[in-house]
C-alpha cells in the first residue's frame, strides 16, 4: 500500500524500533506510547483492519498476530497486559493497517475510553 505508514516501516522506508519480525508478523515499539511498554503487532502484508482479516481464509494469520501479541504481553508485562484492536474511524483506528496494541507496565483503568 503506497500511503500506509506501517507498510513503509515494514519496507524499511521509515525507521522504527523492531521488537520481532518474521515473514508474516512484525512487532514495533509505538512512537507515541500510552503506557510504559506500548508495542504494535501487525501482519507484514497490508490488511486494512481486523474486519478484513477475520474469516477462515485468514485464521492462521490472525492466530499468529495474537500469538505474538500475547507472548510480547507476557514478556513486557510483569503483572498483566492489555491487547487493543481498533477498527474503523469510529473504533479509533488512525492507521489503516490492522494492528494490535500491546500495553503494559502500569495499571490499566476501566473503562478505557
């Protein structure tokens, strides 16, 4: 995707702190962290949002994204972590590339927003 900031990061056109990377899934540190540890986990290929990723055809990739997010949450969150997926403008999604926020390092308030 030509204008996608995450696609540009994955392609190496924009610098980022990579936490994990393989052929299918990328994890980076969030440039504007909302918690002491704030990571973003996303598929390497461009998929706009979780609604586009959901379904049997993408079940393995969806599972991989959440597996990586959960493992990173356990590694970075000593006392727990929160996974957040925003979808669409009303859902708070600001970058149209499906990603999971992995937040930890502080107590997470409820409701979140």
